[in-house]
C-alpha cells in the first residue's frame, strides 16, 4: 500500500481512527495520520481504498491568512 505523502507513514497503519460509518458501498473510515493529515478510506470486500486525504495541520504548513485555525 502507499505511504503518506507528507510524513511517509504507511497508510495501512493509521495512527488514529476517528470514526467509521457503514454505507451502501462499504465502511467509510476517517483516520488521522501521525502528521495530522486526515484521511477518508472506504473498506469494501476486504480492500481499503483512500478516497481523500487532507493536508497536515501544523506550524510547518503555510498558514492561511484568513485566520482559519484548526484546534485539536
Ligand atoms: Zn502523514
């Protein structure tokens, strides 16, 4: 499987499971990587597919100028 493009963490070892939601197509998982990147992955028939991946929230990323802040 692939690795996180931000920190290189293996995608098959999610650091933290945030939530899971059964859907008609499978189970949708939200996970958070070691770098803070949030991922949505869908488990269908024993295969996990990452459908979307957020950017890590951290001081090293370019800070938005609008004052948007992510507290966690
Ligand atoms: Zn990462």
